[in-house]
C-alpha cells in the first residue's frame, strides 16, 4: 500500500464521520465545529489530487468565511436556558 492510499482512506473516514456528526448532533455549536472538520478534510483531498489552489480557496472561502458566519449566527441566536422558576 502506498502512503497516498493510506492518507486518502484516513481522510475519507474523517470526512464521512464528521459529515455524519454534522447531521446527527443536537447542539448547533458542535455541528458547526464538525462542519469545519469536514471542510478541512475535503481540502486535504484536494491536496492529494495536486490541486493546491483549489485547496487554499476551500480553506479561505469555506472554512474562513462561511464557517465564521455560521459560528456568529449560532452564538447570536442561542438562548440561555435558565433553571429559575418564576413565582406568581
């Protein structure tokens, strides 16, 4: 087995596991973090295919831009759950 095939199989497993985690996580913060892992591992696939420019654009545009916007949206829209009981 070559190192390229081992790297491909490893990052394919990381991509599939993190993509599955994005869908199955209940917490949107953890889901956004797993989306970042999936996008970074896809960038590694582009590097394996010798498409370094596409990999850098993947990191800059998706991980750097879209994931930051999702993170801010999650942080701004999440409510604090309080356990205080209101007495009337």
